């Protein structure tokens, strides 16, 4: 009986091992520098949002450095004013709720005791130790003190990084172009232009929706004769930027504010806020964002879930522009996704890209990185205008 065993040899080249090691090191470095990456991304979002405003001041004769200082001073003043108007009334309302919580519970229990079917509910409600729960909530808030200080530090770092990038964009752009091969400079310029469009459009959309819900909430609460209508309306505008839970955070204080007026007032405000949220999500948001993000509903939902899981509220805020940016980069790099058949339009686009790259090589030959970046930017703007005319 012969031994017919076969030996299988698996050979791995040194180059493959090197790439595996580089990949593992990159993942490890990304995990270690995750907070730094978040700071950079948020700073770039601020730059993309504020750069058109800086350009507007420059066109009116103000130097770029002074324009940046003016913009940040105005933003700090507006934010400080909003906090001064919003926080004290909200804290006062929270204190009022805590002080009257036992008496309000007694009223609810007395109301439920009239119905036999509600017996389990009022017994459970009466058994809740309110004092212990309030104390536990206070201790939790104190425990978050160090996290709040760390967040303030990261916010200050992000702000100063955005300030530097806005004040001297040429040097930052030159550093980016210097690490990208020259054959991809035109594509890089196109990506930067599209990213600015996406981020600017997203932030302007957020501003419009926040102002809209602020005006609506203020008018509703003024009609209901609520004293702190302006503060509650501003709070609604601030929380409206948070996906998923923003509507609930905006509605809860408004509903609580009219609770002393009875069940009818509560029902009116609650229904009005729910109807507005439906109007915003179904009509206002699609019209405001338009073609800026170009994300399908499934991609929006997945992006929000992933962003919220990774970074909480901040991740949910950044999820949509990041998802739109990744989708745009894939499109600009002419990456053919599985299942996509090449079309005549894609072949024409590739031919146009090749012509632009050839022109760039001729114009940028022997030029510095700064001038090369400017040339690539002008060519990319010309390509974008040509594509917009074709669309």
C-alpha cells in the first residue's frame, strides 16, 4: 500500500508581510490617535463652513487675518448671548420641576386611583424613591465634571486649529499637495472643492432648520403665554441639530412649560411640536439640503447609527457630511463599484480627467507647491463648471 500523501506549501512574500505589518500599525495608530483625528475632522468642518464667509469679507476689502478674527469674535458673541439667554431659565425650570415633583406625583397617583385598571401603574409610581433618584442624578452630573473639562479642552484645541487653517490656507494646502503624487493633484483639487460644497451646504442647512424651529417654537409658546418663550425656543434650535433625539429634546421643555395650564395646553403644544417635526423631516430638510449630500435614506440611517455608536452626539452630527464626503471621494476617484457597468458618460469623464492632468503637468512643470496647488484648483473649477453645464 503506497503512501499517497501530498504536501502543500504556502509561501508568503516579504512584500506581503510588510503590507500586513503596515496595515496593523495603521489600525493601531488610528485607535491610539482617535481623539486627535476627531479634532482634525471637526476643525476641517469649521473651516469648510466659515471659509465662504471669510471670502465674502475679503471681497469687501478686509484682509484675511482680520476677517477671521472678526468672524470668530462674532461667533463667540452670538454663542455667549445664546447661552446667557437660554441656560438660566432652563436651570430655573429644572429646579422648579425637582421642587414640585413629589406634589405632581401625588396628583397623578390620585388621578389614577379612580380607575381599577390603573392600579399597577399608580402603585409602581408611588413606590419610586424620588429623593434617591434625584440624589443619584446629581452625583452622576458631578462625576461628569472631568469629562466636561476634557471636552472643553478639545473644543478649544479644535477652535484654534480651525483658526490657523482659515488664516493661512495656502500653507496648509501646500503641505497636503506635497504628500500627494503630482498625477493626482487635479483630482485632489476636485475633492477639496466638493468637500467644501458638502460641508458648507450641510452646515447652512442645519442653520436654516435651527432658525425655523426656533421661530416656530417661539411663536407657539408666546401664543400659550409662556414667560420664557425665547429661551425655550433657542434651546429647541440648538437641540434640533442632533439627529434622532433632537426633536424630543426640543419638545420636552416646551411641553413642561405649559403643564401648569392643564392637559389641553399640554396636548396642543405636544401635537404642534410633533407636526412640526414631521414637516421638517419630510419637506424642509430635503428641500434645504437638495443635491448637496446626495445620500439615500438607507445610507443616512446607517451613517447616523454608526456615527452615534462611535462618538455619541458628535458622531451623529458628523455622520452625514462624512458619509457624503466618502461617497463623493469614491465618485471623484472614478472607482467602479460592484455591479456598475461602464457607460459612455464615465468614459468621457475619464478622458476629460486625462486631458486636465496632461494640461496640469505642462502648466505646473518647475513651479513651487503653492503655485501648483493654485493651478490644480483653477483646472478643477473649470472641470466642475463643465460638468455642471452637462448636467
